[in-house]
C-alpha cells in the first residue's frame, strides 16, 4: 500500500494490481508506480474522471 508518499509493506516480487478509488489527472497513479519501483500488470480504478484513458491506461468501473 502506498500512503503519504511512502510504500507501506514490501515491493511486490511478481506482477501486481494497482487499485485506486478516483483518477482525475493520473499523477497519483504515476507517483505510486514510482514509489513501488515496478510497473503494475493492470491498474483498476472505481471512477475515471479524465477525458482520455491514457498515461497511465486504467480499467475503470465508472467514467464521467
């Protein structure tokens, strides 16, 4: 888990799934990936508020 700009736990040793509640710009996802140090296999968010699904590409449950 990434919280307060810090990895809480260990770096995943294999593929991992990055999950977030809301993505507005994608910067928090990019920051989490940078903190973990590995690109996730998939990114899933509950709500994608961006105009375009890129950088990073996510799978979302809802879009606005």
